[in-house]
C-alpha cells in the first residue's frame, strides 16, 4: 500500500528541492515532478517526492483523517 501525505512547502531550495512540513516534522523533498511550486503551497509527498499540488482545504481534510486513523489504533494486526 502506498500513502502520499500532504505537506506545506516552507522553503524552496536549489536543485528542484523544497523544505516541507507536516505535523511539525520538516523534510527536504524533490519538487522536480511539479511546475510552479511556491512557498505556502501544499503538496502530496511520497518517497521523498512531491507528486501533486493540493489546495489547503483538501490537505487539512486528509491530515485530519490520518490523525483520526492513528488515534483509533493499528490498521493491520
């Protein structure tokens, strides 16, 4: 199963990289697959790559669902 997590772009960096943040965790990811990414944008991140831009509302809904799932316990046992 693959999961892409929404993250906010905090800083654009050299070499098509960006610093993103989600849930207080910051990580450097590649933005080479997207055009026109700017600071403040939300992107879906999987395996170190920003795959798609999403709007703030969609990102917040997805993060809330992920948080709810984490609180309810393991998905697989």
